């Protein structure tokens, strides 16, 4: 694919997916849906990392290794986030971010 | 056939401080399981011992003045800046644990995991201060953040604590997205994640011709995204919205820990990125940081002016202080390192002390930290009132406190750098800030008590407040030893040396 | 049009469709399934980029572990509790996010079109295949990237401890008592009623 597809196209796809994830994280009002949007953002960045690595730095594996680390961290973050969503649901009976809003002022 | 694994030579001294603290935290986690009963104070004392051991290790491995050590494929560096910062962070963590030990049992939220989590977060901060590779910067930010999400939501029967934890997590994860997007673009532009190599790449590619090389442009845009990611962590306006909510909802010692520890570590990482990697771009990031600093100082202090809630007031005040620290960072390359370290220590002492006083007045099952509770404190508890007054004066930057010299060094460095407008805005916002700090003092000394408040004292709180008061005044009267310490704390600009 | 270009375009279209579907779907389970589709497409993309190892990781960790976790939580909390019913109330915020996202997207595209990354190096297919070898990746993880690798372990440990802490408290202290719940609700109501400057939170 490296010879057939220009790097820019892959980058545009990645930035498009990042923006879709960003929009999801901003527009949804539920903790779980927002987390899904954030996961999509992280995935888009991974495409970026792997593409940059493949196209420009093929003789060392930095980009791909970083993508691996991002996946691991995303997993840890998702686990803590979902645990918190469950904990909140137990006390508030809702995961809607607008209902879970007593801190103001 | 599997490739042969040749582990390169490793200099364990470079990571000795964080290695100690991670190992101690892991062992403490297991020791805690075997502790009988519900009382977890012993775990807290063991955590304090761990911090002391880490401090000794840090001192034992500190590099000779003017030298630095790197290891692990140049991913971490141990320089005098890192050593000083590590010691300050350990002091902050020790304060946080000291004020937590009785707080947790008083509010019936005692769980042994609390202390190892604080240690892990401190380890993450130390890592942030030492890393010279963007992979490690990212991992350090995440380690710190994931720990703090949990600690923020630690106050179980309190509604607001979980809410704060969720808000912090969603915004933090969101900011992490920007951070790694920026890192990916820098990687694409410079072809490396190593800060030294990025700096070298920029120097060569910008020197070649008058045209702006494409790779450098990618690095510039990536740097901007990284800056946005960091702005969330250090709560610069307009990325500060979460700060008051999260501070108010989280357990007070955790809020204290976050307000200085997270800021210190994130600023240190940002400072290292700016000095080591992005110094050739100073013409671009200087005005951006200047605008952010101005907005942050003005907005943070004006918002604090209108707060009847002490905890939120301290949160907004910490936003304002982030603005002053940003001015210190902007002089990166000249006096950035020393004014940053001095300011951080002065701010840490005063802020931890103020939060400790807040804890003495915090009632079980109550969620109001009203300024009214401070009214007439002088008549009933003169020593507590004097301590609080000292912290407020130091936060306001009034001589003879350490806070005055902190602000003085920051402004002097900025003045020398020619940032006269920023110095003017800084002084103006300090004047605004003085209003609400002095208002607390006025209420303590002039007013009659509004309602009966009996402070709780215990050893941890007393010692913390005592050390903070003494430190604030001593460094305010005799700043010379501290000045020479921070002047000798230099960021390593190259590998080895 | 070469085969690879064709494959890339199809995969990209599926990935984007999955992402958009995740946003548009009102049912959270559908949303999660669209995200799963997106993750599969990204995995194929990794394969097209000659990274079979990441392809496998993406499938097992993301599509396998993380998405199952998401679906599990959605099911556990009950789909109806998470269904988007407040969307209309927030029209202002919705438009703000549309505008912000569009701006960012235009920016991102101009950036990527204008900026050429570091010079492409000579492609050596043999070297490429060798680099994708999992054994070599493992060796690199344990040599050059030893420290980040270990730190990742610490992050996972913290994640585990965090999840346990968040979950265990309810068992240690029991569920929230009725008085505590009432107190919190009253507190929230008082704060709203007292007309304190209500900033737009979150």
C-alpha cells in the first residue's frame, strides 16, 4: 500500500476519524458514549503513528511501539472510566453527565 | 529463529528515585492486605517512610553539579533540575499524606489503597520531571492522571466526589487525545520522539534556508497540540473549567496534592520540552504562552474574588498561580528553570498549609467550606489564624514571605527578557488577588464568629502547618540558600556531559 | 486503480462510516457495535500498512477486550438508562461542537496537505517484513523500550487497583443511606437556588 496510496490520504483519514471521535466526545451526554468517542480519538492517532512510521521511518520501530503503548493506556483508562461509570450509576441512578452535575458556582 | 536479546548497559542510578517509590508502593499494597482491623494509619506512616527513603536515595544518586546522566536509550535523564524537582515533589507528597492520615479515618473513608496510590502518582510526577522522550512524557501524564481520577472519586458516600472523578476522567482522557495527536505529528515531522534529537532536527532544518521546511511545520503544529494537552493538566484559561469542580468534589488532601504536585510535574515536563526540543520555535510559543498567562492570571484571580466557598476560592487561586508559573516558564532558556523552581516551592508551602488549615475546619458529612467559618478565628484560635494569615500573605505575594520572592523572581526574569507588558499584567492581577486573600485575613481578625466551629488538630496537621509556616517565613527572610539551590539546578541540554 | 488503493479506499470508507454511525445511533448498543466495526476497519488498515502484529493486537485488545467491556457495561446499566434522550435540550452545545469539529477538520486537512513530513526513506521490502516480525518487536520492547514497557506495567497495576478501589467501597461501607442521598440532593438544590454564578460545567 505504501507505493499505491500517498501518505497524505492516510493522514486525512486519521484526522477525519479523530474529528469524528472528538465530535462524539463533545456532543454525547453520557459517560459511556463520551468514553467511546475518546477511544475513537486514540485509535485515529494510532493510524497516524503507524502511517508516519511506515512511510518515513521504516528502519526503526518507534512509531509502532508507541501505538502499542497507546493501546495499553487506552485499555487502562477505559477500565477505570467504566468502573467509575458503574460506581456513579449505583449512587445517582444515571450516567447522564448533565444530571450528574451538582458542582457549580 | 528468535533474535538474540542483548540488553544494553543500564544505569540504574538514573531511575533510582522512581524505582524506589514504585517498589515501595507495590510492596506497601501487599503489606496493607495483611494489616488487621480497619485502622489504616500504619500504612500511612509506612508510606511516609517510603517517601523519606526515596528522598535519601535521590540525594545519594544526585549528579555532580553541572553534569547529568542519561540511560535507557536516552529516555530519562538525571540532572540537578530533576533532583531538586524530585525533592520538592516528595515534600508535597509527604505533606499530603501527613494531612490525610487522620482525615481519612475522621470521614470514614479509610482504605489502605489510598497511600500506595499517592506514592504511584508521585512516581509518575518524578518520571515526568525526568523524561526526555515523548513516549515517557505521555506515559508519565497517564500514570499520574489515572491515579488521580481514582483518588478524586475516593470520598465514597459523598455524591460530589464521584461526580468530580467522572468529570476529571472525561476531560483528562479528552486532553490525552490532543496530547498524543500532537506527539504523533511531532514524530511525523522530526522522525523521532527523543527531545534532544527533535531539538537537533529543528536546529539543522531551520538553519538550511529561508523557506519553512515542511517537517518543521508539522513539529510546530504538533507542539501546539501538545501544549493544549498540557494546558488541561495545568489548568490554564481557557482549559481550566474542570478545576474548581474537581477540587471541590475531591477529598481535601487530594485537592491539595493535585493543586501543587500535578502542576509542578506537568510544568516541569513542559519546561523541558520547550527548552530542550522546541527552543528554536521560541518566537512562536512565546506570544501564545504570554496570552495564556495573561488570561489565566486575570480570570483566575477575578473568579476567586467572587467565591464565598474557600475550597473553590483556593481552586481559582491555583488557576491564577498557574498563570504566574507560566510567566516563569516563558523565560525558558534564561532564568526559566530557577524562577520556576523557587515559585513552585514557595507556592507549595503556602498552598499545602492553606489546605491543611481548611481541613482542620472541615466537618464530618458537611460540604461547605464557607469563608464565614474563618470569621473571628483570631479570638478563639490565634495561632491557627496567624498561620492562615501567613499563607494568605504568601499566596498574595506580600513581603516578608516566600511568596513575595517567588513572584519577584518570576517578574524579574520576565523583565530581563523584555516582557514588560506581562510583568505589568502580573502586578495588576496580583493587586486584584490581594483583595480576596486580604478579605480572609480581615474576616479572621476583625469579624465576630458567625457560627461555632471547633477545629480538629492532630499531629499530621500540626506538623504540616508548622513546617509550612516556618518555611514560608524563613525563605521569605533568608532566600539566599534556596536561590543558590535553584540556580544550581540546571536542565541538561544534551546527552551525557 | 491498483488493488491496494482500492482496498484502502474501501477500508477508509468503512472506518468513517463506523465512526459516523457511532455518533448518529441513538441506541447505545448500536453505537458500540458501530465502534466495533470501526475498530475492525482500522485493524485492516494496519494490515495494509504492513503491521500484522498491530492488526492482531487491535483485534484482540480493542475489538476483543475493550469493546466487550463497553458492551458489558452498557448491558449491565441497562440500555434504556443510557439512551440519548436529552439531545434536543442541548442544541446550543451540539452546534458548538459541530462548528469546533468542522474547524478542526478543515485545519487538519490543510495541515496534512501542506506539510510534507520528513523525507521518505528508501523502501526496503525485506527490511519491512523483518520489522513486522513479532519476535523482533518483543526484542525491541525489552531492549530499547525497556523503561516505557515497565512503566506500562505500573499503569496497568494502578488501573487494577483503581478499579478495585472504586468497586470495593460500596461493599466496605454499604450503599448510600437514604439520609445521605437526601442530603446530597438538597445540597445540589440549594446551590442552584441560591443563584450562585452557575458556570457551564463540563
